[in-house]
């Protein structure tokens, strides 16, 4: 929402109601600048008229020392006079807002204190793509293209073929973004410019990133320098452009290059004029953009969705998938990865060594201490005063100069500038580690301004986005300004931020394929330092992130009540005490179980049911630590694990945890187009669903017969307020889908055009005529075959049919499940309700109940209950453990029992041990009674495997009437 009048006219004084005279430009100007000057003159005349009306009613307010006592009384009359005099609604609102601004400015300057009239707020409507200008350009370009095809003649000249290829790429492949033409020329000059395989042949175009075209790839540096960001765009060719490219590459000399390759601007202007000359149209950027897009979408058989039309014209942007990840989708090769634990990963010998750029190692712990103080602990709330005092306590004389500056700077922000604790934590996270790594033990008191500038640039000139660099530069400048005032440091001679530099965004575009993800889950299971529950937690977290596309923070704060107990299992990311949603649009619902692959349902179901059984409240976290159900898991450690493991498994490709979200949303993009185009096998392998599952997913996400709303529904699933955000950042197959849609071109051509445009020989033309297939779609395979020698063909690996056994968790002990269900029965819940909620067989619940009743019925020879005291005689479960130590002992015992079950002989002995313990112990006395040494030895041979000998206590008892050890009694 924007104000209808955003800036004030110049004024001669502080009273904005007194307009200053404006000198307008009277010289001859270009058309758009002339129209701009005319609009400025018109606006100034309207404001002059409005201020004169205001002055007629309140002349005392339009002077240097105004009087405002009559304003409230006269303002309604002024408002009516403005409406009558200005007439036009736009002019009236502009004048009204100008007066409101002047009144508010007078309040701030102390000229008066008045109630400001409520300004008009207008919502600027997004300019539609298809308007009268679009229709005019489309009509002109369609007529020019039709005439051009009729007059086209065959040629074998390389330069003319290159111009023809540019023309076809513009008209039929959707390459209306002319700044990519130099990159296209550089690619064609290579020996093998084509990538992939039919029907997904493409040319990878590399260009410099800009404000509208963010970088999506880091070009490897030369001479050990920093990697440079680059923008990679993939051009998937239509059949017509592919046929022309085949002629061009077969006739092109090895040393050929287009004109003006050294200057991109000259290159674009030169060949734009050549293309315009061929089409016999005027040189116009909008005509090339909109008119060419109209030709592209109006080809026979091409059904291009509107959002892809806007992508072609550059109105919407989408980050292409870099070439290295496309190669990964074809090869699917898995390298070795030996995972010892979460922090230590051994790289396989056949994988590339990861180039980790480490900071200087310094023995400083001040950053960790500050992070521990500033980090918000939900389990231990501390007041702001306590945190400020803790930071102050760190400032001691024995600190290094760099540590002392960092602590004092943060203390100043907290104590004096009254910043929030989270703000100080954000500042520390941004520059704390790098500042200490570079400046620790340096003689900062001897540094001059240039030394400090060099020090700061060593921190800033690292591989990072421009947004992060600017934020760090501002924080370092703020810290240095504080040091100049408080510690007497030298001033900086230069600015840390480049002046007038436009921010270039970096989009980390990557897709995790199915074999790579399955191997990641296998590595998680092999982690030796995680028990079964932790491995199941990690697998479930990764599966939900990979399938649903939820942000890691949204998954981490997900509660049990946020999962709908239904076959779809809708997830509801909500604001809660564990965290808030990133944006208001993140308040949504996402289906869970329909998005899971068939072999993943059991894993996710097992973990969710286990958490439901363990919970004492539905407000507990779904993903939590074993010790505390209110403590969130550390997503940073999971992100480090994912990044390191996938780097090794893929042979050196960079992956992040957030690429799970990229993969999920890009997979959904393919599903949205699955019924519109035929996906190639390399993309079909990314959809692990049957046709019935795809139909169900489409119905849940976008509804039925709602093709025009599909991308809006996908944006809602992603938690975005606009499809533009989803398309620009997370959907990496847009360029490929454009090419697949354009391959359906069935516009018929005659013999002359078949030779002049498609380069077909008479035999091929006769064959196409015989099959009644004289249209571009039927020439694609023929052109691709002729281009094999110019293609970096990637051999696609067949999909594996092995059953991923490692995804199916081991059968959990019935101890936890039965205990939780029996506790609910003890509280009065019915069997059928429990069976439905926990997805458990009702017969099994009945068997557990009967077993519990039988154990409760065990009695001594005197008729006393063995396991239950008198106070619990109506309960079916023993008392719960008193503390976490007892719970830990029970878990250790269960783990040892699972090991005993592997050996049939030891299992038989354990059953005997269990029976003996039940029949020779009571709830009133601690210990198990033994009267036979042989039985004692047999018992302890198994019991010592459950708990070590030093955990047992032996009590020897002897009857008073016996003087020997014969018939002794042992209690343990």
C-alpha cells in the first residue's frame, strides 16, 4: 500500500503550504522526458490551485508565522471546495495528500499542533501483461513473421545461419532476453555446445549477474582466488531452432566467431538490427519482447501457460538449475561416505576432497561465551537486566583488544542504545567469529585507518551474498565508529560499502535426486553415536523436509497438535512459544502422507505414533530431544550433517539442508505440468508416485479443473504470498518446461520451407509427407541425431529396483507402546478409540490388557500380591519411574534384552530369569530371594549382561539356629 502523494513540492520556508517557484526545462527533450515534464507542470498547476483555495479560506496559515485556531472549523469547507475545483479524482487526492503532508510537517516543526487529515492510500495495481499495446505488438510481429517465412531462402553462409538461428531462438524458443545473446554466441563457439539428451537438449548460457538476474552458481576461481558468482540460464531448444543450429554447427569453421564479441552492447545492437532487417520491422525492445512471445505461444499445438509466457518476456524470473546438478540428475552416481558421527565424516578416496577455507585458528573463547549469554533458552528464562549484567562481567582487563572491543560494543547496544537481545545476538552471529579470527592478538592500538580498512576487507571479501556483505560492512563500520569514540581508534579513510552499488542476489539452486536422498537416509541409520530413536527422528525430519517443502524452522517448531490425525495428516505451521512463522503467508496447511513415497510411510508413521504415545500434552514438540520434550532440536547440526554427507555422496557438489525445500517445490512444479506435457525420463525419475497418487496430490494442492490457479496454489503450499517468489527462488525446471511445451509445435510447412528453414533433404521431406508429419515436432529426433557429435551426451543410469530396507525402522519394543496404551485404558478410554488414534490392532490391545491383569494377579503363598501394593490394587500398570536415572536404567536394560534375543539359548535363559524374578520378589521388599547357590549362579550369568556386577548388592542372611553356611539365604 503506497501513499498517493509520496514526496512534497519544494517550499520556501518550513511552512510547506507556501510553495516555491519551480523552473521547468524548456529545451527540446526526447518523447518520454517531454511527457514527464508535462506531468510535472500539470501537478504543479493543480497544487497551486489547491493552495490558493486553502489560502482563500485560511490566509493566516499561509504565512511565515501562521495561526491555526480556525483550521478544525474551516477544513470541511476547504475539502468540499477542493473536490469542486479540481474535479478529477486523481488530482483531488494528490492535492488532499499534499495538504495532509504539509499539516503533519508543520506539527513536527512546531508551527502548529493539529489533527492531520487522514491521507488517501491507494493500492497500485500490477500492470497486466496483455493490454492494447501487447495486442498491437503481437499483430505486427505475427504479420512480419508470416511474411519472413514466405520469403526465406536456403543459405550455407555461417554468418547468415547465425542470424537465422538468433531469429528462430527469438521467435520459437522464447529467447526474448537479448542480453543473453552474447552468452549464446560464446556457447556456440565451443566444440560441443549442447548438453543433455533428447528430448531435453539445451545450451547452458553463462552471463554476469545483475539486479534482475541473480547469480545461481559460483565460477571456480583461478590462481587461488575467490570464486566468482555467475548467472547460468539454460536454453532448451524447440525443433525449429534445433534444426537451424544443426545447419550452423555443420558449416561453421573452427576459427569462426560473430562480430563484436569483445563488446556485448555493440554485439546486441548489431545483431538486433540484423534480425529486425530480416523480419522487416523497426528496432524496438518491447516489440522484440512482447511480439516474439506472442509468436512463440501462437504456434500450432503449443499450449503455453500464462506464467511461462511471462517468464519468456522477463516479467517473471526463475533460477535455472546449474549444469553440474543437471549432470547429477543423469548419472545418479553415488560415491562412498563413511559416517562415524554427526561431526566427523570420513571422505571416500574416490570422491573429491572438500575445499574447506578455514579461518585463522585462535585460542579465544569470548564468542562462545557471548553466544551462550545471548542465546534464548526457553527452558531457563532470563531477564534483560541479567543478560546485560552477564555481558558486563565479561569485560575484564585481561581481555585482548579485539575481545574487549567486541564485548564493549555489544554492551553499548544493549545498555545504552536499548537494542533487543535478539538484535545483539544477530550482530554477534554476523561478525563475531570472523572478527576474532582476524583481529585476535593483533596490535590494534598501533593500526592506522588503512590498516583497519584492509582488516575489514579481509573479512568482507569472502564468498557470500551481497546482502550479507552489506550487513556485515554496516556492523563493522558501526563497531569501528564506537571504537573511534571510546577507544581512540583511527578513522577509516574509505567506505566499506561500494557507493551506488546495486544489490545482486544469489540463489542457491540445487536439486537432490531420489537415489542421493535414499543414500543420505542410509548414512543416518549407520551413525554409530545415535540410538534407534535418534536415527528415526533424523530420518523422519529429513523425509518431511524433502517431501513437504516446509522450512527447517517450521518443522523444528511443529507440535503434536499441529498434525491432523487423518489419512492425509495435514501439517499446520502455527505461531507458538517455540517460534513464529516467517511471514503471514506461512500460516497454511500442507498434506503429509499423500506426499510420502510408499517406502517412507512406515518410517514417518512409526515416529509420529511413538511421540503420540510418549506425550503428556499435545502441545509438546514433534521433534525434540530425548531428555526434554520442550527442547527444540538443533537444526544447525542437522544442516551440517546434510551438507557434509551429500558433498561426499555426490562426489563434490555443494548441498544445503534448504535444498530439501527446493527439491520438494520443484518436484511439485513437474507434477503441475505432468498432464500438460510428456516429461523426459530424467525428470520422471524425480516423481516417486503412481498416476493415482499424482491425481490425489493435484486434487489436494490445487483442486479439480483449476489449471489457471496452479502456481498460486503452489505458492500457498510454499508459504509465499505471491507465485513470483516461489518461481524466482525455488522452481528450477521452468526453462525445461518451456522447452517441452514448445516441442509440441505442429505448424505445417511446405517443401521449400523444409529445405530453407529446417535443412531437410528431399528423402526426409518425402518420408515426412508419407507419414503426414510435415511439422516441426517430427523433426526434433532427426535433428538431435545429427547433433550427437556436438552434444555432451550424459548417459542416464536406469532406476534401481532394490527395496530400501534401511528405511524401514526396526520393530520397536512393545514396552513403550503397550505402556502408553494401557495408561490410557487405565484412565478410562475405550479400545476402539485407542486403536484408531494410535493405528494399533484392537486384538493386540486386548492381549496387552489381559497380560497386565495376569501380572497383577500374581500372588504369594500367603495370598499377597507380588507386584502391586495394596494402594495400587485397582491399577493395571506399576508405578512410573521416579526420575530420569530410573528411566535410563530401564532403557539400558531393554537394549541389553534386545541383544539377548539374538541368541536362542540366551533367550531361553532370560525367560527363566524373568519367571524366577517375578515369583521370588514382592513389592513390599526390595530384592530377589535365593536359597540355592546353583540357581544364584545361573541367574547372575544372565543378569550381569543386563546390568554390570558393580550395580548389584548382595545381602547374606543365616538362620539363627544354624552355625554353618549350609542353607544360607542370599538377597540381591
